[in-house]
C-alpha cells in the first residue's frame, strides 16, 4: 500500500510539472530596489564582443554596412531555441553614448544564418529615458513591459521564425 501511495504522489507531481509553458528560456526582470538584472548582465558579462566572421553571422549585410564598432558592440548571449526551420539567439547590443544604452535582442535565423526577425526584449536607454524588461518562454511567447506605467507587449515566435504581435493570454 505504501508503494502505491508513493507512486501516486510521484505521478501527481509529474502531471503538475508537465505544463512548462511558463518556464522561461530567457528573461530580464524589472529592477527591485538595488537589484537590476539588465545592468548586471550587461555590465558584468565577460563575453567577448562579436567581430570579424562572428559579426557577419549575427548581423545582416545592411546592419554591418553602417556599423561603427568603436561606438557600438554586440555580444552573443547564446542560442536559446532550435526548431526545424529556425533558431533563436539572444544578443546584447551596447552603444557608447552619454549614458547607459543597452538592448537585449531576440533574433531568429534560418539554418543558413539569414536573419528572419528581431525584437528588443529588454532596453536600458538613459538618454531617451526608455526602460523595458521581458521574457520568452518555452512556447516562444514573449512578454515585455516598458516604463513605470507598465505598457505591456505580448508577441510570439511563429513556426517560421517570425516575431508577431499576439493576443496570447496566459492566466
């Protein structure tokens, strides 16, 4: 009887944990007091700047054409998702300006490294007083909130790698 109860508890726990739709692949939380995920991740990372062939992989030809690498840098935070038709990476773009200027980009690529789509998940721009925080979950639902008033934005990565506005609602 004790084995059956234990087995029942294990099965129930696994069923409860089966719904991983809320499980986040990547997130930048809104600051709480002195804790700030965005600034910590942007300023404490020891990832090298993308350059040369790596920069050619992650940026389109048009983006590279006008890029001044002395004032703008990109870092690869890694691949967070792979599908049959595309893959999703997180890139950090930082601009040397008169204040902190960081953007965490979600970017989808086909398997030949062509950019499909891009979305600014998190932003810290002191000059323009723009601050956004967000996350992407296992179902590729992107939620972002900007400003103190909390303008919310919900998007989704489609089966072909496009990032679209969605009315997805998760209670």
